[in-house]
C-alpha cells in the first residue's frame, strides 16, 4: 500500500483511479480548486453528477479549517467543443496546517492523474496593490514564494516562466476585459502579515498575498497541466487601511462576490 508521504505520485494515481470508480468517468478534463468563500461560485456550474467527501479518496486528510469544505464534486458541462468533465475540490489543505506539502498538492496531482489538462486554482487574498477593491477578482500573472519550500523533491528543475498560462489568461480577459492581473505572494501563515511585511512585499513587486495556490500551481505545472490562478481580494492587506484582519471578513467578502465569480468560471470552462 503506497503512502502519501513515501510515494506522493503513486498515491495520486490511486486517488485518480478511485475518483474514476466513484464517478464512472474514466477521465476528467479540467479541475477547479475552490478557495475560502468560493464555494457559492459553484452554483453557476449547475448540478454536479457526483459529490463525495475527500476522505473517500486515498491520500486526502480530513479538512480542519472553517469554510474549507472537504468535498469533491464531478460536473458535466456543455462546452463549445462538446461535453467537459470537471472535477471540483471544495476546500484544500494549507501549508500552515503543519502536515507538510504532500497533502497541500495532492488534489492538484490527483486531478492531473485523473486526466485534467487544465487546473483552475482560486483563493481568497489580501490586496497589497492600493488600486484593488474588496470583492475584486484578480488573475494571477506570476508569483513570489515567501515560504522557502517546494513540493518538488530532487533534481526536478522545472521552468516556471509561463506558470500561470498566458493562453488561458487571454481567454478569460476576452470574456471580461476589466479583469486585473497581479503578482501573488505565498505567505505561510497562519498569522496574517504585519504592516511592515506588506510594505516589504509591495516594494518587491507583489500585488496580492495569500496562504495557498503556489505549491499546487508548481505541482500541476510540473506534471504538464496548464494553470489558471484567480484571487478574490477579500480584504485590504495589513496596514493598507488600518483595519484589523479577520477570517470572518474574508469569508463574507467571498460570499458577496460569488455570483460574479461563478458566472466567470462557467464561461471560461466552456471554452477550455
Ligand atoms: N493575507 C494572507 N492571506 C489572506 C489574506 C491576507 O490579507 N486575506 C485572505 N487570505
């Protein structure tokens, strides 16, 4: 029996096989990982064909954070070029949970092993860029990792020049030309940043800050998938307005923006 920590890719293959068995679908085409507050956005995708707890699938730990669902859904969507089988992860594991990076990237690896050529990673984040408003979605153009860790082990010298697919960003901007693009910082957390840290991050070229997405993007890209990252600005980053940060505020902003997000995602999926 393979184990997530000793054989992460083997466990992803087992997980993909289990998902195929549960859904009766030998292959999925695209995966979405829904971040904090993004769950209501899935309403726009219609009714799922299947829904099951992540813990039914090898390698997934039970969720521990409020608002991070711990469910997997399968959808069949009418696309521009035929039916699309979409795998949706409601909730994710974060680095700050202290379980290491393997569970953090297991969903992304499982999705690629299940056949997904495109992985859409969504998240809630703090806006460092002063032009951003709360409730605004921002496409991730690039990232800065402040965690000094990687899901890749060994001499896996993966190129990250086009990590956040330019092709898909262009596609989605055709649907919504008002969408901004920004540089996302991966912060380990669970404490939010200090105002001084936010000033530092702005100085080095960051627009957004959050505690997810980057390891999953690297893991999926390393396995050959195209990645789209969308951040929802749920609060101004520490020190930007002087307001204190709270997880409740983050969840509320997510709910408020869900409609627009869902419609956008549904439109993009149809074209992939
Ligand atoms: N910082 C880090 N992560 C976050 C934030 C933030 O301000 N908001 C939502 N997730």
